[in-house]
DNA sequence: CATTTAACTTTCCACATCGGAAAGTAATAA
DNA sequence: TTATTACTTTCCGATGTGGAAAGTTAAATG
């Protein structure tokens, strides 16, 4: 029935990250962290999880101190997220 | 942003159970188990989790051997599931 | 070159959850 | 009393969780 729900995306924080990035193109660490309301370490770990799956593109921009990272969904990430949404729609019988 | 995703409902198997019950009114154990493709013990535990949250109504019907249980969403369960779907729609910007 | 600062990242920890196998329980029938 | 059916609970190892604290890294500054 739902072999399609993506376990990389489904957990709440990662779903939120993907949703934010899908709507925003690019976001930086601090904003993501504040939107999710989690600690640095938690966000970092979830971003790594998504990145390891190949779902992120990270652009580093020079800044005061260490460069800042801007996060966005990679092509794969976008595809996976759309597929996940499709699966949610099927499962939940959500109207498209 | 999404204080609304219900942790009782969100995990995949429980989401599937709720979705099935929301569409079917009433289902029995064996069918739920087969639809989810999980073992008896897994289904039993997830049903208990939902029941403990007050999200289920269980109707026992006499049958060969032990009575069979028919599972459905309680009023609370229906409300919670709808709220969860609303939250998903917001998060994912799913069209309603 | 050493130090500071900013921006993460990793480690550590204790705890929650996961799924499946196996064992247990309950209700009825034979 | 035993068998059958329908779950339920226990056991298990594996995985995931979040947050605090410690570590790393890149660039700027003294």
C-alpha cells in the first residue's frame, strides 16, 4: 500500500526541513534551527542525515568567521520530497 | 509552525492504520495486518498505542474460538487524524 | 604566527521506539 | 480437558531521539 513513504523524509524534523526548503529554495542554518525550534546539534544531525542521502545542496558563502552554509534541496531531494508527498496524498486520500 | 503534527499518529504504521480506518469505518485485525505487511505483534502494539491514546473503538464480535475484534477510529481519533492531516497540508503546502 | 570568533559538527548520554520471534493468555468449541 | 483462534506480552538487538558539552574549521584580527 505505501511502499513509497520515504523513511529519510518522514520523521518530523526532516519533513519540516524538506518542506521549508521546498518552499524557500535556500535557507541558512540559524533560520532553520529557529523554525524547527531545536538545538544546533539536532539540526546539524538531521541535515547530515539528509545530506548523506543526497537530498541537499549546500552552498558555502564567505562571512565573518567561518563561512555560512545555505541549504537547499538537491534535484534528488526535490524528487524524493515530491514522491513522499504523493505517497502521503495516497495514504491519506488527500485531494491533490 | 507545526506544533500540530500528532506524534501518536505520525509514525508510519500508525498513520497507515488511521488512514485505513478513516476510509473504512471498521476493519479486523488480520486485514489490517496484511495491509500493513507487519507481524501480529507489531500490529497489536501499534493498535494498543492508538487505543491508549483514546483513538480507537473496538467492537468484539463472537466468532469461532476467541471473539474477533473490529477496529475503528473513535470520535477523538477521527478528530486527531483530521487535525494531523491539516497539519500535513500546512507543512507541505498540499492543496486541499 | 597565535588568538578569537562564528558556525557548525561530533561525541556523549540516557532514554524511547522499532520490528519480529516466541511465549503467553483468553474465549469458545469440541 | 484439549484444541483452536485471536490476539497480547515479553524478550531481544538495533536504531533513533534530543540536548549539553566538547571539538573542529575557516577566516579575520592582533
